[in-house]
């Protein structure tokens, strides 16, 4: 039985990770990390950088997004019901052009060749944050998941997957720990982790003991209904 947690080694290069950490440390845009309830150092103690808010990180952000997309495609190929279980998808058969219901039985033939287009229609990436957790101080020790209601836009209810990249090795502490799966993942430079965002994958980030911990993190979200289905007719 799968635990739906996937770990992809060497997703980002050593040079990219090291260079990004250097730029992070020089950034004037660092903010105290927040949870859904605001700043609460007992739950989360980090310094965060929201890349999409600052044009000087455009090139790095583009590389991170392209890398993320490639591994999300891999994850979806393995967990196709993330798409076809949520939507009754009908696509044009790549050989005959006939409208065809997409199922697990015909996914390899009908769905896989069109995966980038399908993903673009259904999903989107959230804003990517860089985060630093300071040695013997930082962490996200509060057991949490990623999906919850919000006033107004309810963006967090659209989250499907969480993902993160570890930008450096942490020899002791700093693990991403999943509660129900009883699994700890130690930070290894360049590694990407993808997992569902729901309560089934409640998790926390343990305090780094040996050295500071740096990550990139965000979510894969459903597109809003208006984009998937079109605007409702008045």
C-alpha cells in the first residue's frame, strides 16, 4: 500500500541550491514566517521569502517552477485518480480524434500524451516561498495539514499537494515528519518531496540541530471553478 509520499533525489542541482542560499541570506525581503492564524512562534519559527513578490528572483522562480512541473507530472502519472477521480474528463483520442472518456484503463494511450495540457487546465502552482529554520531555534513543530477554509477567497481549500525542496543537508534534526505514516524525511540537498495536502498527511518540520535548514515550498492547487468550467451563465 502506497503512503503517497514521494521523494525525488537531485531534483535541484547543488550549484543552484548553494547559489540560492547565498541570495536568500542577502535578501532585504525576509519576513517572519506565518501560519494560517498569523505569527505564532510556538507553532512556526522561520524566516520566509515570497519569491513571486520580487522581480529580482524571476529567473530562479522560472527554474523552480519548471522543475516542479516535471516532478508533478511524474507524481500524476503514478496517481492518476488525482485527475480522473475528481473530474469526468473527456479528451480527444490522440489517434482517432474521437471524444473519449479518460479512464485508468486507457490513460497510457489517451491521457499520458496530453498530460501537460490536462494539468494546465486543472491545476496550478501556488506562490513559492523560500524558508530558513535557524539551528536549535527554528522549526514548524505544530502538527498541521494544508487544507482549510478562509474568509473571502478560500484559496487554501483548493490545495491538493504540498511540495518542498531541501536546499541543504541537515545531519541532525530538521526532518519533515508525517504523523499517520510514521515517516521522517531528513533534509538532503536538492531533494524534492511531494505529498497530499489533506489531514491524512498531517506533518511537522522538526527543529534543525546540526545546522540551519533552508527549503523552498508551496502547493499544487486546483484551478478555480470559473477557470475549469467557465463563468456561470446569468
